C-alpha cells in the first residue's frame, strides 16, 4: 500500500502546481499555458484518486470477507503507474503512440485488479453481503474499462468502429465520473461509514437498490452520448441523482442532533455531493442546447472542472488523509482529513468557477480566482499528508532495521 500512498502524495503536489498554472493563465500572467485543462483534471482523476482506489480496494474487500490482507501486487502498481505516465506525456502532445501504450497498460492494470477482487470472494467462500462495498468497486472498475477504451480512442480515431454516433468525449467523462468514481466512492461509504461516523448508516437495506439505481443510471448516462439519445440522459440523470440523494439521507440521518460528529472531514465528504448534483442539474440545458437561458458552450467546457474540483477533489481532502493515517499508523484512530479552512476555500472556489460560467464580462478573473482558492485549499491538506507520510515511512524503516 505504501507505494500507492507515495504516488498519491506526488500527484497531489503536481495538482497544486497545475491549479496554480490555471489561475495564472486565466489572469493572463502565463497565457501560454492555456489548453492544459484535461491534463490538470487527469492529475486528480488518474493521479490522486486512482492511486488510492487501486491501493485500498483489495484491502477493504479482504477485511470484509475475513481473510488476510492481500500482498502488494507489483504487477498492478507498475502497469497502472507506467500507463499513467505515458498518458500524461501523450495527452498534451496529442501523440497516439504513448496514448495507446498508456491506455493499454492502465486497462491491463484495471483488469488484473478486477480478477484480484473476484478472487477475494472465491478465497473467502462467503456469499456477497448486502453491506459489502466490493460489488460497487467491481462495477466501478467495469465502467473504468469503458472510460479507458473510449478515452484512448479519442486520440486514435477508433470511436467510429466502437459505434459511437454522439460525443465520444462525453462518453469518456460519463464512464469515469458517473460510473467509475461515483460507484467506488459509494463503496467506500458502505465499507467505511461506520468507522468515519462511529455509527452505521440509518438504513442498510437501502444499499442494494442504491447500487442498482447507480449502476443502471451510469449505463444510461454513458449510452446517451454514445447513441446521441436524450431520453437515456434523462433516465440516467434521474436514477443517478435519486440514488445519491438516498445515500446522503441514510448518511446524514444518524448525524442529526450530534454537533461534534460534524467534523471538517465529514462536512467535506457530504457537502462535496452538492457539486456532483450541480452538473447533473445543468444536463437539460446542455442536452437541449438552451442557449437563451444559460451559456451551454461554457457549461460544456467548464462543468467537468467544477465537478472534479468541487466534488472529487473535496472527497479526496476527506478520504486521502484518512487512508494515510489508517495504513501508516492506526486503523482504529484514523479520522477523515481536511480542515475548516480547506472546506471553506474549496467550496468558495467552486462558487467562483460556476460564477465564471454565468458572468461573462468577468469570466477570466473569476476563473483564475477559483483556481487560486483551490491552490490555497490544497496547502493544509498537503502539509498533513507530508507529515503523515514522513513519519510513517520513518517508522516503517525503524521496524525493518530494528526488529524487536
């Protein structure tokens, strides 16, 4: 797990630099950096989040099924990280060779992880429980495979042979966001909420229908741009939004009336979902091109950034420090990360970015302000991660060289 944590910290630092660059580009301080939007997004999705997800899924699944922690799979780690590096080189260069090679390696790593997760249940011999996050992880990884396939095809002209008649870029985004990331993080809720909140979800029986609503909803949201079908988009948005609202209800109900339970980390975790709903609420305007009401072109270009930084990054502020503490130190004492400063700034940055979509005359200053707020919000979280990683690695070295 430690190699995944080290790479997570590295991508956190790179994401800070990339956000700073975006702010300067919007303020015309470094205008020549324009055009790196998707590279910045991938530092968080392919970088920070994927490292954590690939590292912890087998461990959480094994613990749930009561079997020993799986050994570090260096083949999965190496394939994933070599693939990410090649993609991060190939995307800005728009070079098909590193993109195809990188996409293939990440696809292989994901497939190997799916096989490993399937083997965990076979090893335990236990039936799949309703409260097991493993099924969310496996469904999410299946959608990630689709996202990888289509995303690689964007640069290699094989989206046509895949039968995509609509916007292939949207297919890629929907597969990764509504499929992979959404399902995996609900899996974390299912497996870890009792530790985060020190109490269970209010209605465990809701987990099974939430799983199917999200899985079917994600499929509809992927096939909507695939076949240019707006009906599928409406069905998918309703199912996906309803499932996430249901999840929040069963997560918030146990915390009602308990003020100490509303830590900065828990607030990060739950408030982030507002920024997940915001892009979904804009879907009708984008689908039907209602330019007279809202600037749909700006919405299409900017809402993925609002989604990644408002929802996914904020989830990362809570979850990533938790895993650093859990795996470097003490599982029982690990708590969600983030501070009230990071909470205020990351949400204010999302407000600024949405304002930049709607207020055209000052779009540049607002856009740059959003990224600068995100840069500052990174700092306390990055310092916390550095301290945990430095101390944890030092303790690991002491344990190796000074055995009892």
